[in-house]
C-alpha cells in the first residue's frame, strides 16, 4: 500500500473520533471526514452494498480526490471502511475521479475510475488530462492494475477532448463481454457519452459514440449510468452549465435522464424523452445499483456545485448522499421512492385524519422532529371553494424554517430554505410543476437532520435540499390559504 493511502487511512481514522454521530445525518451516508462529492462504485458485492465516494479527507472543501468507502446491508446503516484509493501513481497523481465497480468472474471486485494529471495550459490555466484506470480488490483493499492507464487520449474518437474524458460506467453484457460508457467533451458539440468494449474487462477499445449533447443539455456531460427499467432503457447523466428550460434544468450543473430503447445487436440507444432527475437544489451525479431482488436503486450526491463551497466554517465533514431511491418507469417518467428498507426505521406513528385548516397555521401534537417520515395528503375542504395555497414548515423554531409550498392554481410546488438559518446569498428556492387532482396532492417528506427530500405523488418528482438549521429547530407546522382537508401520517425515523 502506498504511503499516500496509508496516510489518508490513518488521518480519517483519527479525525472521525472527533465527530459525534448525532451531529451527522442519521441514515444518509456522509463523508467519514473532510469532503465528499459523487457516489462512486455503488455496487452489491459479497453480500453487502458498497458505496465509494469522491473524497478529500484533509479538508471540508474539494481537493485531490481519493475514494472513500462504506458498506451497508440495508442502504441506511453505513459502516465506514478505510479509504479505497488515493492519488498515488503517476497517472492519477492529481486525483482519482469518479467511476464504478463490477464483480469479475473470478470473484474480485474491479474499480474503474478516472486518473487526473494536471497540466499547465495557456495563460497558466490548469488543465486536467484524464485517463481510465483499474484497481482490483476484495471489498476492503484495492491494488491498482500495473497496466494502467487502460484508456487514454489515443482511444478517443475525433474531436474528443483528453481534458474531458471521465467517469466510466462499466457493465457485463449478456454474452459475458463488457461495455463501458464514458463521458467526453467534444469540441463544438458539448458532451457525449462514448461506448467502449472489452472481452476481459481489462483491455478496452473504443466502440462508438453512444449519445450526443449538441449543447441541448448544458455543456460537458458527466457521470453516465445506463440500465434497463420496466421495458425501456434509461441513460442517467449530469451536465455542466445547463440553461434552465421552464422549470427544468435549473441547477447550473444539473441532472437529466434520457428514456429510450436500446437495440443490443447494434448497440443503438434511441431517445424518447428527457427530464430532470431531481427538481430540488441539492442533487448531482447519481449512480444506480441492481439489488439482489432486482430493484434498481439510485443514490445521488445531495449537494450543488454552485453552493457547496460556500459553507463558511471548516467543519470536520461536508457532503452527504441522497436517500437511496427505488426506481420505476411509467409513460417515460422516472418514479423514485425511498427504499422500502426505510419502513423498518419508522417508529411512533401519528395519524391525523380529515383535519380541516381554515386560512391558518397549525402545529399538531406529536408531529415534530428532524428525523421524520411524513406523509401528507391535502385536498380542498369544499370543492366549490378551492383553496389557494398550502404549505408545510419544517425544521422550525421561532426564527427559522424551511418551507414546502403548493400553489394550487399554478400547480407548482416550491421548496424554500431562505429562512433556514443560512447566512449566504445563495440559491434557496426551487419550483417544480406537479400533478394534482383538483387540489388533491400527496407528498412524502423525509427529514434527516440536515436535509429534506420531498417526494411528490407516487414519486413522479422529487425535490431535495440540504439545510444547516440548528437541530433544536424541530417543529413542523401546516399552513393553508383557504380551506383544506389534511390527512397525515408521521413517523420518527430511528436508525
Ligand atoms: C462530477 C465530477 C465528475 C468528476 C468528479 C471530480 O461531480 O465533476 O465528473 O469525476 O466530480 O471530483
């Protein structure tokens, strides 16, 4: 093991003891110490889920990337393992960027990741030369392949940039050979996803351009994932520098999913529809895993590149993942639901039936907390006199709150953390168009200390947001402008 990796492992083990578990999210994976971004190598290996992540142990801001590592049997209780990769070779000396994991036929786990070498370009600009690399391991320790890098600029199609060539997603095809999608920047076109093939998962060759941006969805694409779901195929991607279109793609660096059909013979993906993956403020670079029971489960980095460096204090940890979400597809829309494993954490059920609010704000007995699963159904009390607005305030005290607000006529749901205690002039609001039935709307809100994830309807839209509000702000209130009827079900989530 290199000294660089040994140092990182010793450092994280020491610093972790200073972080009280109650100061972290309770069931969302957060950085063991230091900084976390993208999920990496999300996989099921030797009876456990493995989650690696972009990791800078030495600071709560981004820096030379390592791979952090954690395992879980239920996707909610995570156990940290020692850092898996450190930037310790010539070809990855400035960072081990994102990638994925597969299990080889001989039982080893293989990590495929992007290695970074900084190059000084014109005007002193730092450019990152990006190559693809492998490491083999047993679920704990990983040995980098002596033949690295396995893909370099020589393996790019014409026009493909060696400075934007990253985040490999390998998989095993039905015939036992391998494919990998890799994000690439193509001059004058924006991002593209390139398909590579291999017979043994080690020797790779360029196959074809798999999907192209042509600047319709931001510029450079990142972090591809690709899988079959309910009779279609889904290509997940994250894109830099997106332009908003209506209420889609509002996050600057944002996410998208392309739904389409995939012809395995010709390896052709035909797109049918495209949407934002998460309509909140904090969600990026999602990856999926196929669970042993066949469920497709997605996790994203619950942060936003435009705001994440504005957390002022140097905390011992920064960055968390979203709740793992079960995916399904209906009419070209990706439905997301918190994994069903979460049900086992539910305690202290409080049910409220047919409560009427008349242009008022109410707190309800037993409904409070910062680790909460809250199901809400709001409907008009009188169909002849439709209400205008309905809102829920969470993480609330006399001074602070975060608001989830539904405007019936506009059919918009807004999440707003303006008054959550943030002292930064960063984006605090996001709006999404939602389906409702003449003012009847179903929401499920998952709170885990420093975040809220709002699932709309049966999960057809999700809005995720992180908050810094002091944990003593644990009240929840319900507000109506007009008359509404409420049905609520609330649980504490106790990991
Ligand atoms: C996405 C990303 C990836 C890259 C990694 C670097 O958030 O920019 O493309 O591999 O983060 O940390």
